[in-house]
C-alpha cells in the first residue's frame, strides 16, 4: 500500500483530561484507503529534544472531510509537546503504515481494548458498522480517566466498561469482564489491542472457545518502515517487524507467546 508524507492542518485539539487528548487533523488532499489498525508517524515540531517521529494508531477517519483523528496519552516529551498543538498549525505525518485488521463476514464479533489500546479500536468499530456488524465492545483501564473517549464507541456497538479501581463499570482487568467469562461463548472473532498480558489472556480465551483472534501489538516503532528493527517479534514464519508486517497479527502467527526480540527505549 502506498505511503504518504503530508502536512496536516490541525483543526482541533480536544483535551479529555490531564493525560489524554484527541487531535483532529485535515489532509491537504483526498485521503487514501486506511485500514483500522494502521498507524501514522508524526513529526513533533518545535522540540529539539524529540528528533524521532512518534507512532500513533489512527483513531478514526472522516473520509468526506479528509479528516483523521489521533487519540494520544501524554507519556513523555514527544506527546507532551503534541498536547500543546494549536488549531491552525500543521503536523507532518507519514501514513498509512502497517497492516490493519481483517474484517470478518459474520456478525459474532467481540472487541477488547485496554488502556491506550483503545486507540485503534474506534476506527475498527466504525468500519465493522459500515459493513453491517454491531460488535460487543469491552473497554478497560486503570481508572475512569483511561476511558474518557468511550462514549464515541456507543454509535457502533454495545459498550461494556471495566476499571481496575472500579471507578466506572465493573471492577477488574479487561479480560475479567463478565461478558468474557459468560458461557456459552457466542463469538467467532475477537479483536484486541492493549498490554501484552491482556492480549495473551484474550488469545487463550479465544483458543479455548475456538474463536479467531486478531491482536494489534504495542511495540516501540521508531521508524515505521522496517529499517531500524526496534520492533522485531518472533512468529511462526520467522522474525517479523511489527511496523510493516503488523501491528495486527492473527495470534496463531505469534510464537512464544510473543515477546519482542529487541527492547528499544526512545
């Protein structure tokens, strides 16, 4: 799939809370096809301490207005700089990168997100709804602050919330939600993004129930084009770069269960 390097106009910077914000960005021309699960590498302007681009899942797309949204959590200098982005300015972006989710032909779909793993799942649910599916959606976080964006999901499926501190929804981890523990299990496909232990637990659940499982991995992707080898993982067909062969994988491809071969801190 062809990649683009473009300056996007910042239309809006929506502060959800002290930790999370959403950037609404408009492309200078017609958007290419974007699969849910693909990501963008963003050049952080005006900060000499941040010289590498930062990867973010594409949170949602409005093709009629050539708009993409990025859901971002402030975790370091790069994201802190982006949090101060002002409408009217521009951001240079390389996109769409990686391989996204493969949509099923059936309607027995469960979507599970944890923490920042929520980011690519709104576009996934949007695209599932576009083909007539209405998934069940389980979203988990440590506190209610991690779920500030969840109202947006209600347009595309039935949303079930869970937090570790019980501040919203059920109390526990995303994989401990009563919907995932209920039997008989009626889902044929599970999509998930979140921390590695969560993805492993979702994969084990899918295997026990005979369901297909696709996961979006949260590796460090410094370049986004497979050159730096920071994001290599072991698969059943050899070592693969998450940024080019993923970030979405069928869990039957992952060997291990999966551990990154290279640990890279940016």
